[in-house]
């Protein structure tokens, strides 16, 4: 028996999404073809766009399909010469050229004064963009996105947010937030991997494509659309119900309570910060995260260390280091991210597994 506690890395595909895709597995053709088969696929593409637009409250015209969030993030920042980003971004943002970092505090929130001062004191705002992740993939901490949008707007600098972990888990309303661009992803909300999107209202005209060719997606992302992945993405968006995930909050709180009550010295990171309903990070004293991850794997639990989501390597969490935690803690945290298929029973199983592991390591 395996227990999957790694939904932020990738959520299992929803059964209804699987059935939906299965129905069209034999459809073939190219959505750009003029003939009947092509038009049928084009229609499916547009229906998927509408379902996603309904989930995040944007116009379906503003959705540019990409291969995933990494590509959408790259597309959003492509062409900008000065990128003001938070110090805790995903690698697809962090590894960009010409970045300037905004600090985060111990609670995991970005320094809004620092951001404002950066924008106020820079008189060359042309080619500048601000990019801050909506909810952190490791800690689950949610940034004050509306406030950031207001600051960026005050200085007429475009603002992009990577909302991959937020969408489908908390209310994300593109129009109300006042952001200029937003990245979302299929496989984090129960759709297949291979599809993501950049949502962009006002900046569409100044975006620079990375892939040029057949002029699909308003010439902003050329290449034949992966129609099955996009159809699944749309259906996952349609089925996504935030209140289902909100219910998970009680489960997360139960996990956290049980882990703390077990007297194993476990600490929950930024416990009092505004966090996603499904995510927490925990520190187990005296054990390196990679050792704990392997030990838990042997016990049947799929979890991840902070940094493993992208690299596959278990390195000290950069996010925690940036939040001001010691190297020791940053190297000892693991992330638990829950989803609809998890249960209360798994909290007890996890505590019992941790007790066995800590005993084996001679820590209790
Ligand atoms: N942004 C965030 C916040 C993520 O969690 C991830 C996936 N770990 C990505 C971007 C990149 O997504 P993908 O690897 O699916 O392109």
C-alpha cells in the first residue's frame, strides 16, 4: 500500500478526467486544419479554454496554451530587461537573466516596502516587470497578491504571478486580482501533464514568443496544440471545486496536530502564516531530509524535500534559507502536500511510521 502525500509535485489525474480523455483517444487531426476533423478539434480547444477561463475568471481570449508552467513562466518574462522577482520563486523564474530579488521575512511573505522602494527609486522602468509566486510550492504560504498588483500598477510596471499551486486550491480571480499575467498548470489540478497556460490581458501585444512557426495561439506559441492534454486540462478545471479542497484544511490541521502531539520534536514551518489548505512543511530534528524521505518511502509514503519538486535532488531548501532559517533546518524539512484521495487514517499511519524511523535512527 502506498500513501501519496506529494500533490504539489503533481496531483493524480481525476478519474472523470481520465474517462473524458478516453472518449476522444481515437480523435485525430490538427486543430488548425480547415476540414471537419480539424474544426472538431478546434472546437474542443476553445471549449477547454472556456472551462479554464471560468475557473480563474478571465476572458477565454486571454489564455495562451503552453506545454506547462515552466514554459508559461518563461514566456511571461521573455523580452523584459529587468525582472524584479521574489527570492523564493520556482527555478523557471529564478534562473532567468537580469533578475533583482525581493527579500522575504521569516513568515514567508515578501517585503512590500522593499518592492515599493525598488520601483520608486528606479527611473528606467521601461522593460521592467515584477513577478511573484501566488502560493509557494514548498511552504504553501500565500502572498498578498492584490497588494503587490496595486504597488506595481502605481509605478506602471507589469506584474506576473505564478499561480500554479494556488489555482484549484483557493479562490483565484484573475480580473479581481488586478495582475497583468498569470501562469497556471494542468497536472497540479488533476489534469494530465503536458499542458499549461499563460493568462494575459493587457500585455498580449507586447509579449515576445519563444516558439515561432505556425502562428498558433495568436502567434504567441507556435506548434500544434496537444489537444488531449488541453482537453483534460479543461475538464479538470471544470471539475475543480475549491470547497472540496477547503475541506482538506481540516485534514491538514489534523496531520499537523497529530505530528506535534507525538512528542517527536516535529515543528511546522510558518505555522501561523496564511497557507494553502493542503500544504505544510515539517522539520524533524536530527534527521537529514533526504534520509527521512528515503525512510518514509520504504514505509510507503511519497513525500518530497522542499527542493525536490524540480530537481529530483534533495538539497537544503532555498526557500527556507531565504526565509532566514538555519542551514540545519533548511536541510531537514520535508513537504507534505495533500489531496482529495488522502484520509485521516494516513495521519496516524504517518506518525507511526515516523516513530519507527526515529527509533531506528536512534533519535528516540
Ligand atoms: N511553478 C510552480 C510554483 C511549480 O510548483 C511548478 C512545478 N513544480 C512549476 C512552476 C513548473 O511546472 P512544470 O514543471 O509542470 O512546468
